[in-house]
C-alpha cells in the first residue's frame, strides 16, 4: 500500500465520520423538538399516536390528537420528498430533498365535499391563467386572494358566506400556510416548530379562526 492508497482510505474514513456526525446531530435535534412537542401535548391533553406510517407521499414522524376549541384537532410532523405545491387540481412536489413540515388541523362541521380554499401563489396564478380555477364566489377581493375548489359549486358558495369570507381574508394574510379543506382548517408550515411558544401561538390562532368560522 503506497501513500496514495493510505490517503484515499483516510479521506473515506473522514468523510464517513462527518456524515455520521451530521446524521446524529440531526437526530438529536429532532429528538429535542419532539420532546418539546410531547410537553406541549401534555399541557393541551393531546394523545400521542403511533407514527410509523406512510401516507399520501408523507412519512409521519410524530402525531398527536385531541381537542382545540372543543373540535377534533391533529398536530403532526411529517417528512416529504420535495416541497408540496398545488397547481390547479394537481398536488406536486418541487425538488427531491427530504423536507420536514408541521401540520395543525381542526376538523370543522358542515364542510362541503372536495373543498379547498388556499391563498393564491405563483403556481396557482399559473393555474388560473390556464383555466384551472374551479369556483368563483363573486367576491372580487376574495377571488383575487384565494383559489377555491370543491365538488359542488352551490354547496361551496353556500358555505363561503360573506362573514366566512371576511374571516378568511382577515386571518389568511397574517397566518402563513393556512388552508380550508374538506378535512378541516389546516396550517402546513415547513420545518418542525421548535418552541412551546410557537406551538401555542399557532394552536391558539388556528382555534380562534375555527371558532369564528363555526359561529359565522
């Protein structure tokens, strides 16, 4: 074995050690955040559920269920390949790296089948330009701000009353990742929320919007 072979072996060992250290640092960070989530969940009487599952191109890392404003609530951290994005009726992924996301969701009563109301993005503007906007409410400000979809136009417009549109317009501007779906009112944000304060802020905001929609 000459010096070049020895140097190559040393470089491989050093690179492997760096990769291992990076992986372990990420795992410790993940474990620390998950412990913060468990402490928060205990304060909110949320129950941790088994999380070793894969659904809709998402790997569930940790998930809790309970109540928020008296309505069914889910808090979970998921991993996806790439960043989910919506183009018309298609849900696609941009990029190939594994990304971590936080989802909070409150199940609301009376939501129409297939409902999706989400802030307009550059991708959804493209969808509108090629005719992928499904439903027009007739409220110009709301229609400029949101993409609206659903299986039944009448049912969706009956649900999106003037007062509910006002709630969504007022709150969605200040709550990044807010979306109203058939499954419920959802916040979907990149990264795992790192502090109890951040969790509490989003938990409270989401609960407040959900309560306003139910009252409206």
